[in-house]
C-alpha cells in the first residue's frame, strides 16, 4: 500500500484493474473515490464527499485521462478542503472559469483599446502577442503560466529582435497583472525576467540621411518625377518644416494659421504663417508650433487647389484618408535615394550645426525634441518661436540657393 497519507481500503483499486476492467458499476477506492464504469465501457472518476453538511458527488475526470494516482491526490485534497469548511465544487468551478492566456489577452486588449490614443499601438498590442506569445502560451490557463514559459517565448527573439522582445515581455506582463487582479494568480512571471536573459546591446539605430548639401538636388529630382503632385508637395513640405512623416501626412487644414483656405487671407502671409500640431499628434505629447517659410505657404496654396474639400492638407488616393505611411518612403527610394524619410530631419540638424550660428536649444526646439535635464526643462518656458522662424527661413533659402 502507498504511504502518501491517502486513505484507501484493504481492497483498494490498482492501476492495472482500472485499465482492464469492463465490469459496469461502481468500484470503490478510498476518501470517497470510486471508479464508475458505464455499460458502454466508459470510465469516470467520481468522489462522494460531504460539503458543509451536504453529501455531494463530484466528477474528477475520465479514467482514460486521469490516472489512479492523480485521482487519489485530488480526492484527498477535496476532502481536506471540505473538512476545513471550504467548498471543493466552488473551487473547481472557479478553476474552470479561469481564462486561457489567449482569451485573457483579447479581454485586456478590448478593455484598454478605448483608452489608447494611438490606433496603431492598439493593433500592435494584440498582433505581437498573436505572433510571438500565443503559439507557446495561448492555450494555457493564465494561472498555470510560469517564468519558464515566458522565457520560452522571449529567448528566441531577445537578441535578434530586441525592441519587439521588450514589448512582448511588457504586454505579457500587462495580461498577467490583469490575471492577478482577477485573483487567478499571485505573481507576474514576466516581471524581472531580464535577469534570466542575456544582456541586450543598446545599439542606436541611425536613420539613413542625405548630406545636407544633397537635399536640394533630391527636391529637384522629386519635382521632376512622375509621382503624384500631392506626394511631391508633401515631401518638400516635410523637408522645409523638418517635421516627422506622420505629422505631415496627417496634417489638417484647421492646424494652419492663418486659414489658407480663406480668400480673405493674402497669399503673402508667410511672414506670420504657422502650423500648430496638437499634442495628441506629437511624439512627446506636447503641442508644437512650426513657423512656415514662404515656400511652405506656396506649397499649401498648391495643395489647396488639389483639395477635394476634405480635412487633410495632403489627401491620399482614398476619399477622406491621408497619404499612406509608405508613400513618401517609396517615392525617394524609387528615385534612387537610399535614405529614410525621417533622415531629412538629420540633414536639417546637421546643416544647422555646421552652417549656422544658431544655438543648440533653438535647433532642438525646431525638431520638437524635449529637454532631458529636468531642472533645465523646468525653467525653459519659451518655445523660441521667433528665433526658429529665422532658422527655418534660412533653411529654405539654403535649399533654394543650392538648387540653382
């Protein structure tokens, strides 16, 4: 007889008997456990147990899937729980209610999606988990997932796809925190897991950029190309303003001051024109004003002529939609320029550093970069707008002169 503490009768069941018997009926073991063999030969574990004074029978699973030793352990645990005043049936129901990781991830995604201002981020939250986490963790109950399981997800991509791996770890952690709040587990297996992973290198990925002396030639090649007029205008506007691609592509007329659509505003309003990008569209979540040079204003008037009455300054081919995120990048690469569109900001910054006497603060403000020093940032209340207007006019003049 086993010495595990599980109470069994003198004529206890054996594993061999459980496998071989075909006799229909109830075959008793110990702690209320019995094997119920149906007339059709199907075998089920059942336990008779008193729960809070009421005699109850509860199923413990198929004998084809649950071996005798596990059925005995489950019966003993149920009996202990019942004797201490607990309810094994309730515990079983709660365990069955626990979601799988895949189900929990979709639940967390749906709950948080309305609060995420960036639709792309919301989509990436679930898509990265679908690609990297679900194949390993998806079918496990969230309460069953271990640190080793999370390591199995992260290890193959930790060094080869560093940023993606960090985001997957963070998103697994978000799902686990929700599971903790549901009472389904006590710990977060994605927390502090970096200590079990190799150290990632902090290599900075530099965007490919043109030397500033070649930017004017690039603009001229773009103008002479057979690309769509709106696309060509958008790229030149991006270069002149040193703005990010998304900020330009999703620019709307209500962000331009004075209103370029109004005939009451003169065409020569460049000396006071500005583009005010709201905080929700900026990377740093802070409103950014950009002074517009005369050529930028001319581009806006040209864009107005192409406008179909929609809200976007640079409308895409689909009605009511801006240019796609690949349009500008595809244009410069197809014309033979091995550069990233974001790299034009680097071209501008290098030109400002090497060809002007402008201060670092002014150049950084033109790019909407934040001040990293907290003390310095606390006192820097000005956006240096008028100094930046001079800088952007000089940049436009440099590009025009260099193109001659």
